[in-house]
């Protein structure tokens, strides 16, 4: 029940804990997407809520929906202004040499007949990539993998996935595009979202660490509090 995934709700906003595997936009093949469930998220309103931003199909966690057009426009402005605070959790296929840092790597979209489209870094700016910055911090490491908190300061497509693969040189576990899928759901989770509202309380939610992380030995008690302090 999608209603059970609601983390925050008021007259303007809903934040849901989007399950991994559920696309936000309808796929070309006509399979199920978030749009199929929006009618169950009206909670007494006549109007269906609309997604303010996007999460990749296999990324779970905090997704903001607006309950009216004016709120949607204000929330979009907050995202565009960089006023929204986001925290992601990921398991990556290696352990960085440093414990924390800042990845400042512009991103650009590329496409080929063999591989389709994807994002890639534009380190020297020669291809006019868009600025992209992500802070990160290792929370734990075991069995050759690290549990990492990512704090994106910009909101580019596939930003964390490319910054992990190219900025850290270590892809996210299960990433089918920038890493090795290996039959595992991608280990990326939007753990926290805070959207400021002038004159009103922030829209804020934290999504619990998914079971797929705990099954790998990451995300037990104490991680969320520690990750918020960066």
C-alpha cells in the first residue's frame, strides 16, 4: 500500500519513501510507475499530487510530491536555488583511501548507439558540462565495501552514481550503468530531504534504511544520527 510509505504530509506537501524498482515517470513499455498510485495519495483532496523531483527507478527513499500547483512551483524554485538539503546512503564496491571529501566534477550527457545515453564527468570543462558537487563521508567498511553518506550540493541527473564511479573511482554496488549490476538492486537510498518554506516549518522527512542494506551488514542503529552530523 503506497499510503503506508508516507513519511510527511500537510496541506502543501507529501514525502513518500519510494520503493526501489518503482519508476517515477511512466516507462515506455507501459509498466507500472508512481503515476499509477497517485490517486491513492489524495487524502481527501480532489487534485492528485505531483512529483517535484525525480529518483531513479532503483533508488529508494524520500520523494517530494506537491499537493497543488502553487506549492509545486515554490518547491521547484527551492530545488533550483540549491536551498534543499539531501542526504543519500550508498554501499560502494570498494573502500576510499580518505574518510571524507568533496567531489567537484561537472557532468555532461553522452550517447552512443551501443550503450544508449549516460552521464559522464567533464573534469576540464572542455565539453561544457554542468557544475556538480557532492560531499561524502564513509560511515563503515567491511568485506571490501564501504557504507557512504552522500550530500549532493547540486541536483544533476545520475550525479551521485557518476560521482561515485568517476569521482571516487568506486561505483555504487548494483549500479547497472556505471558499475556491475550482478543481480543485486542498486544500493542507493535517499535517506533525508529538507525543503525550507519561508514563514512555515520545513518540509522534512527521513526514510529508514532499507532491508537490502541491513542484509549486507550496513545501516543498523546509530548510522542515521551519525550521518546527519556531516
